[in-house]
């Protein structure tokens, strides 16, 4: 599902696409999509924590809270998650 940036990403349930490999790095992580051959860089370890906790969280907002993000930090993470969803790195859960 392609999601435009900021389109209610936080209040929906997400998971890492099964076609995506996540490789943690000292700077954050590398995400590689085997279908599109797209490589994405997560330049923030907390964003990696959010992405990795999506499957266990009812919404992306809860994943952000569980990563300890302050309310004023969440909009930046919302934009990052929206971009990951738009590039099929994340997929919406039913």
C-alpha cells in the first residue's frame, strides 16, 4: 500500500515488509527491499527501535511512545515512517 507522507501513519498498525531486510549499524540501520532493490538508511537508532517495535505495537504512535519519544519529537518520526511506508519498506497490518 502506498501512503502519502503524513497520511495518518501514526494511528495505523504497521509491520516491516517481509521483502525487507534490516541490518542494524552504529548510525542506525540499512533497510534493503528485495523486490524493488531499494536501499534506505535509518540515521537514528531510535527510529530503528520504532521500526523494530511496530509488529508488537497496535499503532505506530504506540511504537513511538515505547521508544521513549517525547511528544514534540513524534512529528519528525511520523514523516520518516510515512516515507518508509510510501517506499514499501513498511506494510499496513489489517
